[in-house]
């Protein structure tokens, strides 16, 4: 059976330079989800035209809009690139340019041209859950996101804050702290009896 071999990481987009190439609906959707999850993300968008919604979103974050067609020079200093143009040849060119420069790239709706996928995300304070279907079904990722939004309690953030304070007060080496916290937290997420 095929399995998901992706390695999940949580990036700090405020420390990275993100480029979105394209100004249409998909570009706006990618920007929306990026800013929803990481409002401090530093983003540059390049396109000949931008949607009205994109112009409004850009005002709410650290987003620079460049009215231009894509050029290799737009990649300078970028760490992550998301290609969303409606011209497959341009998206593939962007992919190849990024690979040559060791820049992580995602070509929207084209899994072979992706170094990473942007999955479903659930955020409740300090708790964040990312969901991936290995690029196979964004709809299932969306449904799973809705499920986790319902089952993760609203007060989870208070619990995390309290555990952080408790963690600071524990004596001993790293291993002893982990053992103490494991014992202390094992009843927090209890399986419901049927």
C-alpha cells in the first residue's frame, strides 16, 4: 500500500521571503491561507494584474505587489516560491529556475512540480495541526480540518500555557522532565468510552 512519505515541518514565514507568482483566484487563495495561518509572513506577489480581494489582503499584511510578468530576477533572495499562473509552461519554468537555486517551490495543482504541499490547518492559540493527503485530495484535508476544529477544545490554549509554566518549574535533566510531563499529561486527551 502506498503511504505518505512527506516530512511535516512548521516554518516561521516572518523569517523567510515568500514569492507568489500569479494574480488570479488561486494566488489569492494561497495568500489568504498563508496570512490566516501566519499573519506576519513576508510575501511578494508578482503578476500583471491583481484581483480586488488580493489588493485588500495585501494591505492587512507584509505583502508587496509587483505588477509585472515573471522574471528570473524575482527569485533573488527568496526562500519559498508558489507558482499559480494559468500558463503551464511558465509554472514549469519557475519550477526549474527554483530547483537550480535550491529554492523550495510549489506549483499549484501540479504535484510533480512541488517540493511541498500547503495542507489543511487547524489553529487554536498555540496549538496547530497540519493535515496532508499527500496531494491526493484537498477536499478530504478540508473535511479533516473541520473535524479537528470541532474536537479540539477551545480552552486548549490555556492548558498549553499552564503546562509551559509547569514545565519551567520541573527539576532534573531533559529525560526526567519528559518523563514527568508524560506522566502528568497522559490523562488529558483520554479516549472516549463507547
